[in-house]
């Protein structure tokens, strides 16, 4: 595994999310309670961009049908709904994050 510099901590003074691309993968980098999390940006249901979703504590809610994922583990925490029917989404992939000085690096 190699670590790639993707952002600086100063970017997260105002923002809580950033969408990054590493080797063709779209990754959501989120900052919650003094910790950084990196997960696949693409919802496992129908490909919604999780970056456009809402942070709810350490969960991210898909903007398309509301499936909710735990940023720490990538686990599906709650299935969203389409016309009152629960959708089938799977877990999302997580990536390790490390901080070196002011730099944020994601392992891939
Ligand atoms: S695309 Fe994310 S819940 Fe449907």
C-alpha cells in the first residue's frame, strides 16, 4: 500500500468534506470530531455521490435515496428507500488516512 497526499488540514477549518480522486477512484474525505475518514464516494445502491450527501455525526447519508454509511467502518448503517420500499445497498470501501505535519494522506 502506498500513501498519497490528497489535502491539507487547513482545508478542513471550514469544510467537512472533500471529494478526491486517486488512480481513477473517487473518494470522499470527511472530517468528523477531529478525525479524518476516507471512503469510496460512490453509493453501492445506484451510484449516488456521497460527497453530495449530508454528514450525520460519523455517518454519511446518500443524497439519492437516503442509505446511510458509517464512515469509520464503511458498513451500511441504514438502508434508504425508493417509494417506501427499502433499497439494497452494500457496504462501502474504506481507506486508511494518516496525517504528516499539515498534510493528509490516504492509503491505497
Ligand atoms: S444511490 Fe444511494 S441510496 Fe440509492
